[in-house]
């Protein structure tokens, strides 16, 4: 069970996060003393930190730097601040991601899952690091190749990135924002139309290996991949 350390002084937000994450079997630990966050972090020894910026005594940037002196644990900032500069400062001070308030819990959960998957490899016990398998579909991560039974196709980097996040969240809705962020990693300008085009291309490519109508559009939310093979 992954341990998540929540550093947030708004009790309503803390209780919401705590209640929702527990439903997904996460162990949630919260701060008791805002003057002693570093010591509480050491005692908690979490797998991931959710960190607000506006905190009593010292801000989240300070505590992020403090945590980075002793740990490389992933840190996701949660903040009502939405300026580019705040997000830049969060990354420069050691943060791994940034979510603005008010936030969609589905988006936050997807980001948490993604960071944990990339950091700890939740499937590493059963599969090698370079090959990921879901119900008979094999993804070769260093080659952008997908295989089902005796059929293989090579995808573009963007297509493979989209498929990986969709299939690793099989049956769950992945918000459009999360998928757009996957494309943004390629340093290209992307928008909703670009995402729709890439999804359409991926669907056609998957048809070639017998995966039909697997990627479903969830209007106003994002996309979900279900098993149809």
C-alpha cells in the first residue's frame, strides 16, 4: 500500500483527499505540526507528497527544498495559485507536478497513479522494465511496438504514449488534461483537436492487430480504454 503525505492546512481539502484516496487503498498521512514538517516527513517515510504552497510559518517552496535535502520522493504541488511563475518555481524547487485548485479529483488521482507508476514501477514484480503486458497485449517501451497474439505494429512516440497511459488505466476515465500533458512532453504545441486527431490515428492502428472499438470517448471528461480483444 502506497503512503501519501498530505501537507495542506485547509481541513476541508485534507478530509476530502483523505476520504477519496482511502477508497483507492492509499495510506494517507497528514501534518500535525506545521513548524516541524521535515521531521514528520522523515517519520512518515511516504511514497509521495501532496504539498500546498500557502502554509503557516513557511511556504511550500521552502518545505519542498527541505525535503529535497534528504529525499527524492515525488512531490505534487496543490495550489490555488495558477500563474506560470508559481508553477516554474514549484518545478525549480524540486516539485514533480502541479495541480491547481479547485481541482478535479479524477485528474489528481490520475496524476498520482502516473507519478507512482513512473517512480516505483507497480508492475515491475511481474514484468520486465522494458515490456508491459495487459491481458495479452504487450507494449515494448523502448521500441514503441505493440503486440497482440502474432501481430505487431510500431506506433509513433505520441501514439505509444497515449496507448500506454490509457491501457495502464484500463476501464478508468483518463481526463483530457492528462493526455494533453503526455503530448506536451514532446515539446509540441497541442490542443483538443490535436488530441482528437492522435486518438483517431491510434484507433486505426489498433484495428490492424485486432483491437477494435477499445478506446471510448467520454464526453466532457476524456477517454477510457476497455478490453475488446
